[in-house]
């Protein structure tokens, strides 16, 4: 996680990171520490060389997430109206 600025107006840029096959999936916010926008609500997808591939807008504030390799999905803990969820992955979704 990267935080910039003083603690009063710090911005959170990146949160959790997981690897899925040949992709890196990172939660992203860019929101102010003092607002609800601090928790990430987007996933940025990169290839293993670090090149940007795409952004997925999750629509809920992500507290934490992990990759479930057995079922090829992301499992989320949200700080939102919905507390838990999952996103099945396939190559079309993250390519």
C-alpha cells in the first residue's frame, strides 16, 4: 500500500496484491484517508512484466481479498452494504 501526503489528507493508492496465472491483480483506491473513498473499489490488472492491462470496477469498498486457486475466483471482504462476495475469473475477464 502506498500512502502520500500528511496523515490528515493522505491518499491510498494500492492495497492487496494477488497473482493469477500470468496476471497481477491489485486493489486500487486513490481516495482520501478521511472519506469512504479510502477503501479500494477497483482492481487493476497487470501482466507479469508490469504492463497495465485493464481496470475492473467492483462497485463495493474492498476491505480485503484473496485468490482462491482451487475455484479460480477472487474472494472479497467488503466494507459496504454487502460484506462478502466472490468474482469467478476467466481469461476473457482479465485479458
